[in-house]
């Protein structure tokens, strides 16, 4: 009997800790050092027109903010922070809006260092970005190390140095580009429930150089909820189009049949 009571107590605690229901999200934000009254805007971008739409607006209070609402599928959104002293008028923090409790810790001194966590897709998004940075580090290092040399060569109109630097950059760019594409593919293959994966497959299906059979195999391995997102539906439509007979194609004349 004591064991049953204990189990029931644990169930009650777990249930009470769940602050969101089905198709709901809760963004709990910290904005340490940002004064009260600064505006936080939840935004989305229309995938067709590119127009930015504000979905909700809240104010920072005692270094915190909270946004709660409905969401039917994961998608990229941004949190826009009103200007703090010496910064741009507004700064944006990208994240994946999805069902669950999302935590956003704003770094007022460097918005790029702000941290997003709390749901599977956002945790994966952070890890994926860090892994991509490692893959692309060689190209970033080349740019940093040769920026001054390029500026000097351009001012002096030294075409020999400019051509040498451009050649080196192009070679590294091709190398890093191939490594990045491989990283994207292997990630999608090994993360069938990540929203990042369906976005990668969407990019693959629209890439003429991609292996369409491999793209289809990866898509088919994704979990069903991802296939039902807008990105997943778009991939399915594209695969259907690619696998259908060409428009206007006709059957061979009967006399040609063997």
C-alpha cells in the first residue's frame, strides 16, 4: 500500500510540473542586466514572401520574460530584443518554436552568445550549429588570417597576391563545402526525429546534384510527425513530382513493341 501511495505521489508531482499541454509552448526567458520595460517580440517569417510577422510582444520585468501560446508543428522563429545601450535598435535570437518548455537566456553583451534550450529540437539545433562551426573553421581561419593581406593587395592593386589569395580561398571553400554537405547528410540519416533533419532533406530534394534515391531513403526513415510538417509535405510533393513520368511523355507506338 505504501508503494502505491508513493507512486501516486510521484505521478502527481510530475503532472504538476508539466506547465504546457498538447500543442502548447512556454518560453521562459532571462534577460539579466536589461532594464524593465524593454520590449521582447516573438516573430515568424512567411516562407513565401519573406515578410516578418510579430506574433506576441511582452516586456522585461526584473530580468525575466515569459511567452505562452499554441503551436501545431515545429518551425523557426526569432525573439527580437529592443535595443540596449550601444547596440543595434533590435537584435534577433533564432530558435525552434515547438511544443514544450523553451528556455532562452539572453546575453545582453553579445546576442550571438544567448542560449536556447529545453526542447529536443532546440537542444539539437545548438549542438548541430557547434558541429558545423568545427567543420567550417578552416575557412573562417583563412579569412581571418588573410583579411589584412587582401585589403593591402587591393589598395596596391597587386593582382598577383589577390589571385593567389582567391585561389587559396576557392580551394578551401570547395573542401569545406563538401565536408559541410556530408555533415548535413550524416546528421539527417542519424537523427530521424529532429526537425533539423527534415529541413536538411528539404534542401537535398531541391538540390539538382543530390542523390534523389538517397534523399528519398532518408525522408522515409524520418518519424511520421516530421513528414506531416510543412517542410515534410513539401518534400513529399517534390519526390512525387520527381518520380512521376515527365509531363507530355507518351507511350511507344504499338508497332514498336517487341
